C-alpha cells in the first residue's frame, strides 16, 4: 500500500451544509464516510476499506497491509476499524439514518468486519458528532492539572459490556508503567524488522512528513536504533499526564477488538468535548506480549490489556494527515 496524501485538500474540513444538496444514497453515504476516515488508527495506517451498494455498506480491514511485526495478531488493525465504525454511526444518526450493523457476517469475505444497512429516522445531533473533526492525537507534554472524578465518570460511561476501563492516576503506578514503556521501546527497536516496518510507513507520509523529509525519516528509523532515547521521551510523556488509561477484555478475538475500538473512539470523542487531549501509547506495552501480562499484574485485573492511552490537558496540536476517501473505496 502506498499512501498518497493530498495535503492541500484536507479531509478534516467538512461542511455539514453540503449534505442537503446530495440526492442519491451513494452520495450521502460517501459524505458520511468522510467522518469515518477521520478515526484514529495504529501508526496512522488507515487500513480500512468501504464498499457501497443499494443502501448497504461493507466495512472491511485491509489485511494485505497489516503491521506484521508490531501487530502480528492484527488486534490493533481491528481496533482501528472499530474506531471508524463509531464515527460512521455517529455521523449517520446526525443526518437522519439509523445504521443496523451485522458484525463479521458468516460466509462472506474474510476481511469483512461489518455489513451495515440504513433506515431513515429523525436527525440526532450530539456533542460527540461535533468532536469528530476536533479530535486529534496529542503527543506533547500535558499540563500539571488533574482530571476531576466527574469527568472520569463521563469517560467511564462510554464502556460497554465485556470491556474494562482502568484509570491510573497515582504517581507511583504511572512511574511503573512509564518504566515498562521505556523497556518495551528498547525491546522493539532492537528488532531490525520492527524498525524497517515503522520506517516504511514513515516513508509513506503517515506522520505528516513529505518528500525528502519522509525519505530521511524512513532511513533513520530503519537503520538507527533509537529505542533508548525514545523510551526516555515516552517516560516523560506518561509522567506528565494526570491519567493513564487501559482498555481490557477477557475475550481475545476480532469481534472484541472491534468493540474496543468503538469504545475507545467514544472515550476519545467525549474527552475532546471536555477539552481533554488523548494519546494512544500501545508501543512498548500491549505490543510486547510479556508487558501486557506485567501491566495486567500492576492493575490487579483478570482481563487482558488491549489498548493504552494518556489523558490530560494541553494546547491542541495539528491534526494528523489523512488520505482521501476515494483511496479506500472499493467495488462491492
């Protein structure tokens, strides 16, 4: 897969008023999908595909471009597709459609995550819809400002059955997690295959580098072991955040991974509505099998950690780059 980003036409700028001028169902669904592709994804790889026919949509994972080293079981890939499903559902309701989702329909394509049929309804506006175009991954240091219990309760309310959300706010435990992340970075960067895979995506521009800058970034990541220095940087990032969050589940299959993605995006959008920044940090934790188990022990839970992220207050940063919708539309 080669990501070709047209940075002059940013997908983040969507005019709601354009929807009223659309007449065919296909036009309207394509408009809704513009919100879906704004979802976060592992390494910002955006490995999802959409097909439209009649009043149905196929939502698929692009298994051909999965992260074979960083995400060998494809957990983060399916979490990413779950995030896109949440955006699509919220946008559909905003413009008067009720999506009826069938997850992993039997007898259809292996990469098919969901089959969605739409029915008309009253338009439903909520603060999560407004947050879709405002949400961003903020990798900066966060302010020394606590998050109130009331706010954490609102984030906790996003969780669905079968999924657990833990908040780590005490300094001692956050230091333990930070040390685990730093060790995990060293483990991952000691693997040349990991560096090569990450370098490839940097070279494709997924983190915003263009032209020669992308090629230079690819070279340095692929050939230089920056695990130790990166680990120290990420330790500071975790220690600056008032809350470190962990999404876990007892089940460990594709469907629960998609559900975790849906929950995470609801948490991220709710946080955005409350002016809280967030930053997924699976690298060094859930991407390292032995560290998943250590994190489970630190939390004292039976569930298996699947997704970890920071929460806190900070000045908003720039949006990450996104490909155009046309790049991920495929024939039915």
